């Protein structure tokens, strides 16, 4: 398995496991979490949002990769004189 430290799916799983850490990472400097953050961390809709965000990132990455592969195939076809 390739190194997946920056994979959206892996990060989403970590964020779902530790939603407070995600909130702290994304919070502007100088701000602090309040009690509402703890309540949000337990809300299924918030956790689902984390998963949906990861899926959107993965789909965008796949679309970009397909575009790069299509370009590569076109280059390979021209190389063979087709």
C-alpha cells in the first residue's frame, strides 16, 4: 500500500475519531473552542459532513487523475505513430 499520510479518506477517519482536533486545526489563530464544539463533535450530521468533504476531495482527485491519464494515453498513442 502506498504512503497515504495525506489521503482524504485517512484524514476523514482521523477527524471523525477526533472531531475536536479537526475543529482546533481549522480555527483561526487566537480563537478558542467553547462548549458548543463538544456538542457538535457528537452530532452525526457534523461527522457526516466530515465524510462528505473527504468524498468530494477524493472525487476531485480522481477526476484530475483521469484527465492526466487521458493526456498520457494521447501522448503514448502519438509516440507509436497511430
